[in-house]
C-alpha cells in the first residue's frame, strides 16, 4: 500500500483508538465524524475535480458510508459522516482500504497524491446533534438541498457554565415555540478535535439575502421579548465565531439521493 494511503488510514485509525474508550457510553446515536480541509489558493478547481472522481469511485463500488460535503469560507471544505458509535470510524478506514483494492491501489494513490498537493491542512473532529435543544421542520437544515446558505456559530462556554447555558437554551426554545416563531435551528455539541466545551448553532436560508431578511424580521420580536435571556446568556460565553457556507450535493456521496 502506498505511503499516502497508509498515512490516511493511519490518521483515521489513530483517531479511532483515541475514541475507543468512549464507545460504550456513546451508543445513543446522533453522532457525527467530520474531516475539515483547507485548500491552497489557486487549487480549488483541481481539488473539486479529485473529490468528484472519488465520489464516482464510491458509486461504482458501493462504498458503504455516506457523507455530506460543504464548502465554507476561507477555501475550506467539510465532509461529514453520520456514525452510530466511535468504532464506525475504524470501519470507515477499512472501507477505504477495500475501495483501494477494488479500484486499484495505484489509481487511489494517484487521487490522494493530487488531493495532498492541493491541501494546506486537515482536521478530524466529532460532534453530536442535540434534538432537545433544536427547533427543526420536516428536514435537517444541514442536509436540505433547498438551503443554499448555511451559518455555523461556534459558542464556547466554560465548564462551570456549561449546564447553565444548556438550561438557558431550553428557555429560548420554549419562547419560540410558545410564540409560534417560524425560525429553525439545530444544536450540536463539539467532541474530540475541538476546543471544549463548544456548542454549534446551525441556521440557514434559501439564499444569503433570504436568510438576512429572516434575521431582520426576527430582530423585532427579540428586541421586545428576549432581553432577559440575552442578559443572562452573554456572561456565560467565553468566545464566539461564525462561518458561512453551503451544502455541496455534487461533492457528496449519499446513496439515498442516487
């Protein structure tokens, strides 16, 4: 096996071993494994070409793990797998090895070499969906192809304030539900590979313009009804950042959409 493929599988397996002690306590579902990559300036077209070739190889050989792809600001992409337990990460590594055998090691190595030349860095992380704090419609914001603009807010709190912050989000959810406010969001908690504790707040719209129209409409309601929640929430937050992006069906491999 080429050194490039070996390196990729080794990184995944090392990550899996780091999670192995957590597997027994994480069988509740809603778990995700992600690879975030930053692409060198001027290499976007080549990188996307390689990813599309990999998607075609997955389709041809029935790769057993679906993933969604997103392009985000700053020449970055995120590839997200939904997994049942951390042990599925090792299964993904094995499936990549089997794919290498099916399409030919030299062919997969060639794709990985082209990818490697286009990349600045790669970060592997996990995170978990929190349905009890999310306000969603009939489909996930993250996987709805009608949503062309996505906004991820990373909210960092201290360990001592984490439970307070969680309880406060329950009050936010109740406020929106009681007033029938038509605005949805999804909450995720960060896992290994992220600075913790972190909460990921995901919102979106059919376009950037439509999304900001929603926010303007929402602001009037919040100004009148949510100051008491803001005043309690702000002191709990240590750090905050936002990124925007969009779902990329052309770079995703999702068998149910084929």
